[in-house]
C-alpha cells in the first residue's frame, strides 16, 4: 500500500507540473510545438549522457532544456521564412531531431537504462524505488521531489509573469507597445515546457507528457472562460486523473501510464460532451431550440 501511495504522489506531482504550463500552451495554440518539445528533449538527454556518462547528472536536464529551446528556435526560424507555416515547420524539425536521438540511443546507448520503450511509455512504477534521503532519512521517491520542484518553479513563473503572459498571448502587438518582450515570454514558456517534459520522462515517457499537458488544460477551458478558474480546474482535474488512473491500473494490473492517459482522455471527452456552456450536448440543444423557434415563426 505504501508503494501505491508513492506511485500516486509521483503521478500527482508530474500531472500538476504539466497541467499548469499546459494551460498557457493551449491558450497560445502551441500544443503541437509542445508535442515536438516533449520528444526532441530526448536528444538533449542523450547528448548529456554522452558528456557526463551519468544518467543521474543534472546536466541531462540542462541539455534537454537547451535542445527544447533549440527546437522552438528552429521552428520559428523556418516559419519566419514564409515558405512554410508553423505546423509544417514543426513537422520538419520534430522528426529530424527526434530521429537523431533514437539513432544515437540504439547505436551507442544500448547498455544503459535509456531504451525506446522507456522513452515512449516511461515506467512510473519503477520510480518509487529510486529514493531521496536527507540526513539518512528516506523522504520519498526522487521523481516526486523533482516533479514537485518543477511544479513550484512553473507556479512561480505564472505568478510573476501572469499579466505579461495574458497580454503577450491575447494581444502581442499591444504587449509590444507596453514594452513587454513577447519573444522573451515565448522562449521562457518553451524553456519551462522543455524542463517539465524532461522532468517527467522517467515517470511517464514522452507520449503521456503530451496528454498531461493538454488534457487537464482543455478540460479547464471547456468548463470556464475565466483564466484563473481554468487554471484551478486544470489542477484539480490533473490530480483526479492521476489518482484515478493509478488506482484503476493497480486494481486491474495494467500500465500506469496507459490508464492515466485513458482517464485523462475520458475526462476531456466527457467535458466536451457535457460542458454546460461549450459542450456538444448544449450546442445540440441550442441548435434544436433555434430550429424550433424558426419553424414556429414561419
């Protein structure tokens, strides 16, 4: 039971760190860029390992964050040529950098715990065995403290740059007129996305990171138009998805990451259908009501 609680704590910490940054990525319409970052940071991890020969080195996170920023820079550079749009630029940069990472892993890192299965799916159940000790006292899994630290870092960024984020995302031209560096805000957001992705890699892999970034944020936007409420709903949803996913996976003995992703998708789908303002059911009801009123008028 203690291991199950530890797994839940890791899942909650990872979900929270992803969801708060995900709100602004969804608002910005940069979810495809975040998908690219969550995959290309692998190249930074691989290169960092080649330099340090230590999978636990903090330089792996530094390298991964830098590669994430490089990904954004290359995408923006291609987009500004006006030869391709952002989706096409993402489709060029993302496979290129990610394929280099996969080639390097399969060719030179076959004898370390850095295989393609771990990259895509992660294994949150194994993270609880890598413990963090303070003065000889076991205070929990390292993955939990790493992810909760990233969560508070993301919270600090959102708190201190909340107004700048709002203005830069909603009206970039107005933000520039106020002296706000839209480019700096953009790259800071993407750097934190990179850091969040690499901090979640060991636990949930690159695929679920995307779901944790997008799912709770999308659920929040479906239930509210006010940004503060969206953030709160996203965080609550992230905790629920993590706890429910881990518990269900434990009961039926299936992949934790897979079930968390399934719960995240189901919650988002239910919100899409039943949201009182934006849900498909509400839109269907309003459309039928308008059609009925039009027939009566005729």
